[in-house]
C-alpha cells in the first residue's frame, strides 16, 4: 500500500473537512427552509383562541368545527386572527348551509363591523365564489369565469386555497384556479385573515382545517 507524504495527508484531511462543512451547511439551510415553510393551524378545533369576534353574529365551536351563524341583529360579522399575515398560502374547508354567503378576508382590519381589506368570496352558486371584492372601496376587482362556478359544491365540504404574495393574489376552489389578480393596492395592504358572515340573516357556514403557510 502506498503511503501518503505529509503534504498529501494534510490536503486530503482539508478536503474532507470542507466537504463535511458544506454538507452541514446544506442540511442547516434545508432545515431552516422547511421550518419556515411549515403549515400552521389557525383554528385549534376547540375554541376561538387566537381570533377576535367583531359584531353580534354568532361564532362558536361545535364537534371540532368552527361555525358562523346569523344572530338576531342579522348584520355583518367577522372573526379575525389576532396576528397579521402579509405573504402566505391559506387553505381551509367550508360547508355552506342555508344561504351560505360568507368570505375570507386577507390583509384586513376591522373597526366595529366596518372592514378594510380584500375578500375572497364564499357565496351560493352563481355569486362568484373565489372572486375578489374590496369592501368600502372599489367593489369587485375580479370575478371568476362563469363556467368555473361548477367547482362549488353547495351543501358539501369545499376546499379553498388562497395564495397572497406581494401584489398578486390567486384563489383555488376544489383544485380549480378561480382567479389571479395583480394589484399594487393589495400589495401595500397589511392586516389579518378574517372570516365573514354576510348581513340579511339566515346564514350558516361551517369551517375546518384552517391552515396557513408563510411565504418569504
């Protein structure tokens, strides 16, 4: 067996050290990215911890589900996260009963029952579920193409995904991309994720599996 001269032995040891250093760094970076990108449960299935109720409409937990229901005042109501979220991917499931007119607000703030922000619509068939509406502002910014409305399963569980990154928002309903919108005003927005119950009474919507993944 050939013997290494001292210089060769030192060089090979250095090479092993640098290889191990780079592998360790790569593992740390992968771990950091994975941790950063982990989904977080916004609803714990037990109570409304981490959320604030706005208005007099009913928000409660029953059998592990989050439920919103019209109260005697039949006004707008909101349930908003205590934390603000800027760039994220939100997934949730909803089941509409009765009227089912609701929505998911992003980068929103609520004062009483006046909301500032952008709503991804949750509504009965034919009323633009997945579209984006700016309350107390420009109104409808974008509606899905009419044929996409068939993705909604009224009275059954639906999965909605909302991705908000910088100026761009995209919504999916049961795997169908409903809209993509790029808007500088949305890009400048700051605030919470909020669920809405529409005014008028007779509304009941169930929610579950509300999860958020932060984006850089």
